[in-house]
């Protein structure tokens, strides 16, 4: 019965503001946006008052760690999907560093199926570039591309494909199915035992430095390789001013490269490491103020194409310890939109149309995911989020919906709040609250028929 | 004093107070009965995650001279080596009623984490954390310099105008870090001399001059030359080619030692690599304070424990 009701739910969203600033009503029916305009009929519809809310196309995260299979103590596909929905996301790309690694068709299809069963967002698996992320030989990229999961993004994220010949081959090979290699740019020898950004502060704190050049040199090599073989390259979590310069140069040269920045690298700086609170330990590390400014400028001028969260949940014990022993990573799905709002919208560098581009349209296009990133137009899939930009909150554990509580924003005041999220025409979040697991699962089941 | 974690945030007044108390403690060592009842009933835990017999027995002697009960907890042969976390170890010590924990840990910042975690209420003394700080070493070095310069009239004085050259592996040295902050706070001028590979790549904000040339540093006539221990495994990681080249360029050999003024003080935190960073003639000279540093270490650590464990705590 619930699935029947799910299929028939029609929503009238009244008085929303589109990313370009115009006001409109929206009608969602049969999984699509069916009407736009003012004074639309509420007949047979659940009405949502969206006065003061911005309607954004459903957010797409090209870089999420969902941890399942293998690390379910940190996150599951269900809990990570809920974290995504409360953050306004309708699709996440699940990184390959699971156990077993997502390096075969079987594993990526399992991740896809678990995502469908959860039903909160489209879970699009990423495939490993190399078997077991070991950096030695190519995984079955073609089999993953041809599987039901339709993998188009390949990444050894967590590790760099540092072998230049292997990277060249991977870039060439994925051309056969319009794939892209998403590189975690980190020269391994230059970052042995690295703990934080290398600079004056790392010297003072006695923490082994992670030099900017270890990222920049790999990006420089990779853009030249991509140019040489005519392939598509994506750079994960760009963190330094020098990297922005290299990518800007590559784009000016016509090289087919895209790049992402994380919300945390757009807002936070290395100063937070003073005090050795491991919530601020992340890879690549938090950098200097100049790097944050360069990333913001790069995002504003299009050098950085997208924002991606690098959501990386960890169990409490992995952070409740001395700095060296702590795991790298931060949870980011729940806070992403508010953090981007604080980092680049509040200061006027990006407007909400830009946010729709960098957090929905472009990541969907880079990842070639179906049914996402098509914007708020009649006929597009009903993937959207309603965001209250005037809200303000002290971010706390209650705002986290996944298993991980390793958020760097706890106790910080962040702007905005996701009011509602719609995925395939059904609400995953209403009135700022996640809809129940069973209700969402029923929707998903109904969709699959 | 609630904790002693670093010298960076230590004020000049607090440092001089501690050094003056250490003078009083040193007087105890000259008595026939080298023991004070001050910390009777208090429990001090030496929590050592790295081997360091010298530092541990120095703290042990200091605590015992103040009549505290001492528990030595070494990572080797304990539950720590079986993977117990710092948190569980700390909570175990808290449950046993430790009043102070002296911690040596290979991870920079571990004492900070212990002090701020809420796992344990005891006062924390940093006995060396990774490449970060070793505050009691710097305090004993400052105490040693002050005594040499002022003998019986050291009380109340800083190190104003004293020139100190620290030579060797600055990059990995917690001794160098603690010294640069403390000695500068006390009015001294610090110069680092090291191979470029063994200096932090960015020294912005450090109150130190930097040079690569030990001969030039010697000829500038420093009041104090502090040699740091060089670890031979560094040459395997390409920090320098081999021990002979290191010794030729950055060792305090007989020839360089002879060029120092007779009043110059030669220091080394120990243990020394004789013939590598320091020659035997330099180490055993009248200007050398190597053995005084060991004796003064006990006095300074007594002062630190006294300030931590006696009287009112700032938070009470």
C-alpha cells in the first residue's frame, strides 16, 4: 500500500526561488518536474510552502566514501545515503576503497544494488583503477563499465596512481567507454609519514610535512599525459594554490582536465592543527590561507569545475587518539552546502546559479550519471533540494545523519539549512527531517517495479 | 602550574620562577639526606612509549627526592605493546589515582591530547613528544647556562644577551624546539647551524638566525655551543652522505673546539656520539657541561613536579 501511495505522490512547491533569483511554483509528478510557473494548481498535491527557500537541482557528489562493503563500522550505504539526503544530495559517487575493493563487476553491482535498496539517493559506484588499489596492474575497467553499474569514473583514491606508465595506460584504456580517471594526486615518496601541510607550522608542531609540490608535480605530470594520449582526466581534492595554477595552465592549453575542491579546503586552514585535535586531520591536509583563497578564485573562474565532499566517515576510536595514530578524513555530506555557502556564496564569489553548476550539473556530466544534474526544467527528473539560506545554526552532532561524527565543523556556526530533498519525485527530507527508512525503501522498490 | 607541555607558551616570569625553585632543589642535592617530604602521598607515573633510560631515571630520582610514589609504565612489555590505545592507558592510570603523568611519546602532540582529552585529571609533564618539544630538557639547559654564567647569584636572572649556537639535526629535534622558545624568552639570541636538509623548510616565526657554516658560527664567538645528537639512520634517508662528511662539516672537532673562547660553554643533551658530532676533547673539557646537565636535570624536574603537585591548582 505504501508503495502505491508513493508512486502517486504529487507535490506542489509554492513560491520557491530558482538559482537565477526568479520566483516560481514547481509541480513534481511521476518522478519528473511537470510544471513551472506561478499560481499552479494544488489539486491532488501535497503543498510545500517554499517562501524564502532556494530550489536547487539535486546535488551530486563525485567523491564519497560509503565504506560498504567491508567497513560497516564506519558507514553503510544506507547510513551514508541518509547523510547525503539531509545534505541536499540526490546522487553520490561511491569511492572504490572498500573491502573487497570495487575492482570487479561483481562488487560495483553489489554497491549499486545496496544503493537502490536504500533509496535515498542514486549511488553510482566508482571503479578502482588497479587491482586492490595496489598500483600494480589494471583492474577490469571494461567489465565494470559494461556491468549494470555502468561505471565511468575510475579512481584509486586514497592512493595515487603514481606509476607514470600505469597512469598513461589507464588514461588511454578508459577512452574505449568514455571513462575518466580521477586521480588522487600525491607523490608517495615526497609524502612518506606525512601528517600535515609542510610549512612553518609543521616545523613548529613537529609534524612531518606534506609538501604542496607532492600534489602539484603529479597534477603537472598527469595533465601532460592526458594531453599526450588525448584522454579525459579528473583531479580529486585539489588543495594548493600551485595546483590551481597548473590546472589553469592546462585548461588554457586545451587539455581535457576537470578538477574538484572539497568544502573543507575552501573554508578551513592548517592553523586548526594547533592543539592536535585529530578531527582536523585529512588527506590532502588543510593548507594555508593563500591556498584557500586560490581555490575560491579557481572555483569562481572555472579552473576548479566542481565541489566534491570527500565524505570520509571513521569510527570514534580512529580519531580519539594521538595525531600520528589518527585516521585521515572528515565527514562532509551533511555540512557541504552550508560550508560552501559560508566559503564562497556569503562573500559573493559564487551565486546560487554557480552552486547549481558546481554541485549538480557539472559533477553529473563528469561522472556521466543518468537522471541527475539536468536542472530545474519541465521534463527533467524530479531531483531537487530546497535550501533555506537565511537560517543559521551551531553545527552539532544532531546535524549528522551518517555513522561518522568526525566533523570538523562541530561547535561552528554555519549558515543555511536543507529544508527538503526530492529524489525521483519522492521526498527524502521534509521540514528538515529525514523521511523514515521503510518509507524510502518502499519508494525505491516501487521505482524499480 | 596545571601541566608542563611546552616552552613556547611559557612566560619569562614563570620560567624564572621554575629555575629559581630548581636552585633550591639543587641545594637539597648537596645535603647529606637528599630528600624532602613535599610530595609524600602523591603518585607520579612515568609513562614512556619510547625507550629513554636517562630521562626516565632523572624524573624518577626527582620524584623520589620529593617523597612521591613512582610508578614506571613502559610501553615495552605492557598492554601498550599489545595495541592498547593512549586513551585506555590514560584511563587506567586515572583509575589508579595518578596525580601526575610524565609522558614520553613518539607522536608529536600526544601530551597535549592527554592533557585536553578529559581521559585523566592528573597534571601532565611532557618528557619529549615526537619532533615537537622536550621542555624539561630546555629548562635544564637554561638552568645550566645561568649557573655557569652567574654561579651563586643566578636567582632571579634571565639569559639576556647570551648567544647560543645550536648545531645539528634541528629538523627532528624536540630539544632544539624547546630551547629556541625558552632561551629567547629568557633574553638569549639563538643561532641554528645545520645541513640544509636537517632544518625545517620554513623557519618563519622562529626566533633564530640560521646558518649552514659551523666555522663561521664558531668564529663569531658564541657564549654557548650546543651540539645535538645525530642519528646515523638519517644518512640512509639522504639527509647527508655519510658520517665522515657530517663530522667534517658540522662536528665540533678538536680544531674547532680550540678556536672557541676559553669561557665558551659546550653543551650536549646526551647521549653523545663521540667522534661524530663532538670530539672527546670538547666533551671532556672544562667548558663542557655534559655532566652538570644531567645533575641539573634532576633539580629542574623536581621543580616542575613541585609546581605541578603542591599548592593550589589553577583550576581549583
